[in-house]
C-alpha cells in the first residue's frame, strides 16, 4: 500500500454507518479496466532472485519463464494499482488468503492484460475484539492480447478491528511507544503520531 494509506491503528474507529454492507456489495461484479503490460527480462530476473537465493547473479534472459506469482503476488494490492477504489469502513485489513491458477507459462517479453474484479462481499461476526468483519473477494485475471487466460489469482481482504484491541492493550503495557514507529511481529508496522 502507498504510504498515504498507512493509518495509525491505535486511533479509535468511527462507528460503522448503517448500509455499509450494501455499499460494499454494490462492488460485486465491478471490474477495473484492462491494463496492458510487457513482462521484462529484468523484472523476471529480480523477482526470481527475490524468491530464490540460488537464482541471484547472472544476467536477465529474454524469453525466461517467469515464476508463476510474478503477475500478481498480492491480488488486493494489484487490484488497487489497477484502479479499484476500495471502501474502508475500518482502517485495518487482514489477508484472508490467496489462490492461484496457471494455464500456461508467463515469459519475459510477453505482453499481457491484467484486470481485477470484485467477486463477493460477505459479513461475518468475529470475536468480541474484532466484532463485525467484512470479507471482500477479488479475482485478478492475466490474459494474452487475444483474451486467452494465462493465469488467475483470487484473494480475500478482511476488514476488521482486530488489531485495535491488541495495539491499545500493548500501548497500555508500554510495549508500543505513543510517538515512535514500532514493529509488531514480522510484517505489521505501525506509526503513531
């Protein structure tokens, strides 16, 4: 996510307005415009090196087969990059999982089209700490210029209050300074004002 999207998760969340589920469900079936991109040899080389230390070194190769997840490592982030305007009744998002389907290899030099579509929105009641949660399912399609599907990636974004209670509790314990940037676990970073 862009730095402008990062929010202080310790701030109280405003009450969820009535009708938010209907507003979120109105996105079902909406798709971003197709975006055409050409896969570069350098991009394939960098991605391979990032996921496989044994692939580091050497020069990028024209026509090299791309790792399957190159076109979409995260469907929610890619959907936003493709122009999906996301409703965020809560500032916190949890990754609800990702699934990939590959129909043929993607190679350096290929020109592909990418499109994201909201396929479902559901509401779920979580624990006392999380309360109402909204689960948005996204599908990103990667196709060749003729429209033949190369791969699909589906993911779920869960909007919840889950980290609020955790952060407030740890601030009270003095584990999270109120005015510094802190890291919670391997991938959750919070900046306080």
